[in-house]
C-alpha cells in the first residue's frame, strides 16, 4: 500500500507531505484543482519522462517521494528533477535507472484512468487478464523464457550458418594454400643452411683451388714440411736448453704451435675432400631456394618461420570449419529440444486458458448485471495464433449490451459500458493476493444514479482486501470511502501564483464536500441532508 507521499516544487505543489490509510481512499476536488497533478507525480515514481517544465516556477529542482508497505518491508522510491533537464532516481536511497522504477512500480501501484480504459481493447492486455485470473503467471513466464532462449538459439544458428557459408566459399582456396605449404615440408633454419650450401656449390672449384694451395703451403715441394721443420726446431731448442735457461719453455711452445697447425691442416684437408662439385646437387639446392623464395614472396613473409605460421593459420581455419559444423549441429539439437519444451508449455497454457475463459467471462457478466447491464452478455474467445512469447493463443473479449449477437468489445461498447466492464475486471483481479494499490481516476465517468452507487459499492468491496484510491466526481462513490481527501487550489496574492494542496476531510467538512458534489457550488439544505444519508448508508 502507499503509506505516504512527499512532493516539493512539482508544478503547482510547493510542498506536500501526506499519509494514506488502508482501504478505500476517496479524492475529490473541483475541476482544475490539481487532481491530475497527483497522478502525474506518481507517474514520475513509475519512471515517467523527466520534463523540466514540471518544476515549479522559480525552483531549481523538484522532488517526489513515495513510501510503500510491501510483504518484504518498507520500500521508498524517490525521483529528483533538475531545471537542467537532468533527473536522478532512487530506490531505498540507492541510485536506480528509470527502467528499474517502472519495473518496481508495477508491483506497487496501478493507475487506471479513462485513457487506460482503452487498454480493454488491447489484445495483449486481454490475454494478460485471463492469464492472471487463471493463475498462469508462472507458466507464462516459463513460456516467455523458452521463447527468448529459442529466439537467441535461432539467431546464433543463423550466424553460424552464415560463417559456414563464407568458410565453405573460401575453403577450396584455403585448402589449396595449406596443401602447397604442407607439401613444402618447411623446417626452421633451413633457408640459412640452403643459402650457405648454395654458395659453396656455386664456388666449389675456387674453394678447392684455394684449399689445395693452403695445403701445399704446409708441405712445399722439394722442401721440408712445416711440421717436420718445427720438430727440428723443437729438438734444437731442447738441446740448447741444457746450457741456457728459457729454451725449454720455447721448445714447448713450438710443440704446441706444431700440434695446432697439424689440426688446422687436417681440417683443411677434410674440407677439401668434402667439396662437392656436383651440378645436380647445385640444381637441387637452387630449386629448393627458388620454391622457398616464391612462397615467402607470395605470403609476404621474411623467413621460413613466417611461412610456418601462415601454414598453421590455414590449417586452423580449415579445422575451424569443422568446429562450426559441430556447433551448428549442437544448436540444431538444442533448438529441437527448446521447440519441444515450448510446444508442451504452449499446449498446457492453451488448455488452461480454454478451461478458465468461460468461468472468467461468467464472473464478469455477473458484475455487469450488478452494475445494471441486466441483459448484457460477455464471453471470451481463445483463438490459435503462431507461437510467441505469450504462447500460441490470442483472446478476444466479446460483448453485447442487450443480449443480442456479441461483437468485439472495442467495436460495440460505449464509454460508460467500457468503464463498467473495466471495473468488473479490476474487481476480479483484486481478489488475488499481492495485487498493487489500485488508483481509479474517474473510472465512474459516464455513469450516474443507481449505477454510480453500485460502482461505489464494488470499489468499496475492493477496498476491504486492498488499498484503493478513487478520484471521483460522484457523491455516491465519495460517500463510501474509509478516508476522504480534498484537492484544492489557492491563489497567493503575495507571490501572484496559485498552488495546489490536499487535506483530509472529516466530520462536517466531509458532509459539505459530498453535498457540493450533489448540488454544485450552491449547497442546499436538501443536498446536505442527502449527503448525510449517503454517508449513513455507507
């Protein structure tokens, strides 16, 4: 229930702090007094558009705050508007988005105005009423969940199929590139080795000639070889060492040099023997280098390692196609399961709706007869439609004011009849636990006399199980409230502007207000007596 409302600088309201009781709360006031201003303030708490024009003249900001009692405890919603056009929202003193206010407010209060009676002609609204009556909220939520999951899975499948289509279109090219690189048997470091071998093979004769000359230097013709000469020198120094210090060390150094030179000679000799002058090998190496150079140029690589990366990337893309196909298959299986589950939920919803529709229609019809539409008939058609988040059904509310052939309520009901139909629907909904506070904004518009009295009784009965606000001009309705508030407008000469206020009416003040509703501005004694009578009857 709405426990209290606090408003600062909202249009014509400078300051308002008001408490509300449980039960039926009546709000009256002259036309233009500002009753709609209160509804607008509540609309802000429901996430309505922030408009700087709503701020009182001369003020920098306005504040609207509502306190609500809920089964979970006290909830506080606050909205602050600034003249700059910016706004801030709070739930229990924590910052919140306007969408969060809208979601929370739906469970806290429901404003029903003359304009909202047009909702009666909305097919989605009609379906929601039937589902609420039949207690199908949980099943409908499951249907919506499955529908969204199915939509997401179908969207993902379309995306993967498009990727597969593109991949298959490129697959032949990618596979040809991969096969060419795979056939090349690429090895890291191979290019440097081949380039070195190619230089050796291309200059084999010159290399052999130079190595032969170097070997000849070790053993020049008709002369003692270097190794033998060094041996002789070593022996001579050893002999001299018998007579002179230091010669033995020099002899050892010559021996070390001789051994190193012999090792060099051996390596040069081995290298000379390994020189390959084969033209076939040179051709093989140059063909291999030509292949590698061509592949590097083709794929914009600087080395073999880059080519290997390209080869592996093509391989990954080819493998990725297989993964896409696996994902596609898995999604198709998931979609099949979701479609089956959705079908079962839709079937159960359809059965429950078809079973509940006649009962719901009968109760609405009984309320209409109570509201002096004695010959009215009301029925609900449940029609098959393509699957959606709401299932596979649409409903149509059919009505006849005189019991003749029924037609769509949007095409045959007058304004007064729509008001009575809507009140009948709300009265049925009020029987369910957890209903939000109902706020009726002149739902009794277009009716009068005994019908108005019966509408007042029906609204009063709703107030026995929940909090109901009724903004009304009808004295028959106003007399039935457990609390009565008057909205009025006063002109302040000092500021030169009018302001709106609201106060609780009690005792004679309430009698006089009901009398005003009966007779207008000129309140007669008969009107006062009639007002007392109406209040006693309530």
